[in-house]
């Protein structure tokens, strides 16, 4: 675990280098938004956004950006445990929009200058550097934050360069998915761990890996079989196209190419 690094200059500059001060400031912002301190003019439809929103004071935007900047500064300084707490608390502020119009913008995350997708990557890196069970924690956090920002699979993006983490993540996801599921193969119907593992395999695994996955959780989840068939069919189609181009160029090889195609079909 990294516990020391460069000084968190941004956090120091605004007096938020201390864990308790930063978390207290985030909690104050959360409470003020929840109690509509910033929504002073009621709620109504805004034709500019084509959505309803609260009307009032936009200063929460700068306040939230400043708090994210303080957390970013602590991330660069390697203070990962407090970074995880701060990022999670800040992202939790967005949940307030689920039960009313507490923000003066219909999409509060888009109102910020902060890049939420980068924030999520920092969060998952911080988890990997500070949590005793990073894979399990990261899966849970990924589910809670998957709709924050524009990248549902920020966990995979953040850990892509760490083979050790990816192996651990794969094993943790497979273990969670050993129980039977009645969900279909469509990603909107899958649990988040199932959706995450599906994307993991689409990005990083081969047809042979799919065959192994089918033996482990194919009967329980269903989609590994669908994806294996689709991938195998796609590979056969590419193989057939290559043979067809070769035949067009070298007609004398007709019999040999026909035998190759028949052999490929027989092995499927």
C-alpha cells in the first residue's frame, strides 16, 4: 500500500488536506443539496434542457468541482484510503437526483468541469492500492457508479494494464456468477457482475477462453454460450471469406479449398 507521496498541493491550498475536513465539507454539500438550499425558485420545465430542474443558485457546481479537485490532489499524493472515501461520498451526492429535483441542472454530473470518467478510474486505482480485497470491493463500487459519467466499464479501463488485478477480478466475477440466473443474454437484463464479465471476455479473451467459461458458468448464466456461438460463427465467416478471395485469385486450387472448407465445417 502506498502511504506517502508528493504533497497534495490543491487540497492544501483550499484547506482540505485533512481527511476529516474534506469529508465534513462533502457531507455539508450533500446535506445542503438534499434540503434544497440551492433550489430557491421552485421546480419547473426548462425548454433549453428539455427537462424539469430546480431553479436557484448554481454555486454548488463550483463547490463540487473544488471538492473533486481536492480529492484528485490527494490521489496524486498517494493518499488512497481517504481518496476512496472522498470519491464515493462525492459520487453519492448524485444519488440525490433520484428522488426529486434537488439540483439546478437536470444532469448534475454534466454541469461540472470535473471529468467523472477519469474520477472513476482514479477511484478504482485507489481501491486497488488500498483495499485488502480489491476485486470484490471494485465490483460493488462499479455497480453503484456504473451510470455516473459515460463509461459503464470504467473498472476495466482502470485495471487494463494490471494483469494481476484482471486475473483476480475475473476469478471474483466468475465465483459470484456460479448461481443460476434467469436473465437473458441482453446486457440491459444482466446483473452488473454478469454484464461486467461479459464485457471483460469480449475485450480480452479468446474463443478457447469462452469454451472454458461455458464449462464453469454457462448453464447458470446462459450468455457465455450465446457469445461463443456468435464468436465462432464470426471466425468461420472470416475464414470462408479468406478462402473465397484465394479461390478467385487461384482457380486451380478449387478442389483443395473445397476440402478445407468441408473440413472446417466438420470440426464445428
